[in-house]
């Protein structure tokens, strides 16, 4: 890429400007216009956000040259399309670390990370697991959580919807545990089941999502979903451990299968006891809190309200500039919560 335009990040893109940036290609779809001309629809991201782009010229030739999950160098015009920024891409090239690091590329620029310290969060998980009394459940958490440490500390919690960052799954688990321990006490619930249920509810995401840099659904994720994959992982671990008491085993599996709560939300079961209901609501709360904070943090223009083009389908109120302490491209919008 020519260097006459400085490199920038998605969060600092302004409508009607020409920009140049290194971005991660999340999705590409070759489509036809009404006139039958091929064009490319792409979704691009960096540490600061995500943006849709269109490639109108030579789309058929460009499509095989760029790879989903890989970095690309982009030159584009930022357009305002129905209140949302979008890129009209004039140049897009595949990028690799060796050739492009001298030109300003680094993986750090494009891969989004949790705003929390992964080591601290992991220590919180370990401390919480030590509170578990049932030795068989401890063995299960050792197998599926402790032994998977290197994967869990890096894994995102989803594709796009919430905590879709490196370390996002760990953050999601820690925030749920932090609230769940208090709620378990307040409502007089089975602490072991709450801890085990929270830690295992999304364990299937380790297999359902590829993780970064590409973070795409695996075939298993698309065919089965993370609930069924997680159920299988627990089932296999239970038979490896042997003699796991029947009722807690069934309850843990029920929590995994019911944590999305509604049949139409890919949940095969609805919560049938209080600990399962708690995991459902903690999951929903933490998911939606992250979605709202991310939606607000993504729109940095001067208005007081975001557009209604977000998961909540209403304009969201933005913090005043002096309240917004994390106003840099590197910071994620929700670094204020401490586990
Ligand atoms: Fe889930
Ligand atoms: Fe979850």
C-alpha cells in the first residue's frame, strides 16, 4: 500500500474520509448486484471495532486472493450508509507479518483483547474452584477447566455477539462467577452446582469456535452447537472420572442444555431448578451488559445517542466525554468492572 495516508483504526474512521488500515478479514461473501455484476461483501475488524465493507470492482478476481481469518491491508472511502459507517474499498491486499511489520503491521493492532488481566482472572477461577466441596466435581473441573487453561485464557466467548475478544470466554466466566457466588449465598443454593454450572456452561465453545486469529465456527459448532458439544465433553469427562454421583451429573448436564433458556434460542431444555435458572440469568445479564457497552463504545461521533442499529434496536445513551475514561483506540469499553 502507498503510504501517503496515515494508518488508522476503525474507531477513528470518519465519514467522507479516505482511510488506510490493517484489518482482520472476518467474513467475505461474493454476491451479485441486481444488474448481475459480482461484488464482495466483507466484515473487517481490528482491536477497536468492526466494520462492513463493499468491494465493487474486480470482486471475482479479488475474492480468492484474500482469506477469511487473515489480515489484510485496506484503502477505502468511509461512507455513511443509513446512519452507519461502511467502507467502500478501493484496494485490499493480503498481509503477512514478515513483509508488512516494517510498514506498520502487527497482530497486536488487529486482534481484540479483553480489557482485564488474564492472569488475575485465572487466579480468581482457581480460587473459586478451591471452594468446591464434592471431590468428584473437583476432578471434573480439573479435567475440563484447569487442564484447558492455555485455551480458556485465550478463547473468545462468541463469534460476534458478546465478549468476542481474546480472553473473552475467561472474562465471561469470571464475571458470572463473581455474581453467582453472591447470588448462591443469598438464595441458599448449592454452591458446588453454581460454580460447576457456570464454569462448564460454555465449555463447548472451546470446540464450537476456532478462536483467534480467525475466530470462525467449526463444523462441529455449526452442526451441533456449543450446548451439545459441551454436553458431550462433560459426558466423556464423567466416564473418565467414573462413579460420579448421578444427580449432580444430571443437573450439570441440564445446566449446559438449558442455559439459553428458550427452545428458539437453541436451548434443548428450559431451566428446571434454581441453580439452572441462576446460570441462565447470569449468562443473559453478562452477555447483554457486554453487548450494550460494546455497542455504545463503538460509536465515537459527537452525538449523545448512538444510532438504533445495534442489538437492542434503540438509540443508546452515550457517556459524556469527561465521564468516558477509556477513550483510546486500544481500550475496550468495559474495563471498569473488576473481578
Ligand atoms: Fe452459551
Ligand atoms: Fe455463556
